[in-house]
C-alpha cells in the first residue's frame, strides 16, 4: 500500500516563511507524480492551491509556491498571514489513481 | 461561474443503499473529470475515484474498488456516488470536485460543498 507522508504539524510566526513537504513510500517524488497541494480550514471544503508541482490556480495567493526539494514535493509559504492557519494536504499520482498525504496542520503563532 | 452543488445530508441505517449527487454548472460538464473524496470525522482526505462524464471512463482507488460505484449522467450534468449496503464505517463527509484535463494528469480545481453521510442503527 502506497503511503504519502507529510509533517503532522508545523508552527510559523506571522510574516515568516515555512516549507511543508510531501514524501512517497515508493521513493523520490518527481514531476511525474504531478504533486497537488490543497488548503482546508475547519468546516470548509478543501481549496486547490498548486497543481503539477508548481502551477498556481488563478486564486492562489502569490506567497504560496510549489517545488521539488530533496526527493519530496514542497509547498513554501513566504510572508505567512494569520489566515494561512489551516490543514494542508498534498496529492500524488500513481499511474491511474492518486493518493493524499495525511495532512499538515499549520499554526500561525 | 463554475459551481458544483452536492445533495443534502443523509442519515441511513447499516445495510441500506444510498446514492448522492453532484451537479455541475457554468462549464462543459462532459469535458472535465469529476472526482470523489472521503473525509471521515476528524481525519484527512482520501481519494476515492474519478469519472469522465463524456465517455464514463472511471478509475477507482484500490481501497474503494468494489465498495462504491461512481457514475455520471451528462444529460443533466450530474455525477453520483452510490453504495449498495452501507456500513457504520461509511460515516463521513464526501466531496466532489472537478478535475481539469492537463498534459500530464487532470488536476483538481473546483470543489463541491460536501455531503455528510451518517450511518447509524
């Protein structure tokens, strides 16, 4: 069974920078896994942020960026705002199906 | 404006059947994939499967294959998720979302508001 692993929780100060990562049990994450990133706040549906590693949706704030880092997919938030406090999920492609990571709870403190 | 509107909350007993819906508007429904995602209470997101309404091409997660059925009726721009015999462990929020075709793999963009399914005796 394929497992996608994210940091369970991270804390960042307002205005700071934080990087969330997404690892695959099958090995290094490459662009062929088409990493997606989503934000979910309590009581809300998920919101898409990044697709295919680094592409932003029209509504994605400029402070969010996606990349590959050390064999993992990464989501970097630069200049964090209080409203960025949320759960973040990555999603990887495995030949016909996709698998979500367990999520990272980001606290802005 | 792209919208996905899901059917309302359901309360069912174990063993009962259920079909929930997701109606798309504001775009060409047949030309985009629809995906279903489960979120059990207090837990993370789980990819269940996707369907292309244009030709009903359907892909399932191995975890959900045989447990649910995904279908679509392009004539009324609606996708469905159904169970033939519900279990208490099916209690969850279910989201539908649109996937846009892309050179690599379709990507999620717009999401429905979710349908809460509660299964309890």
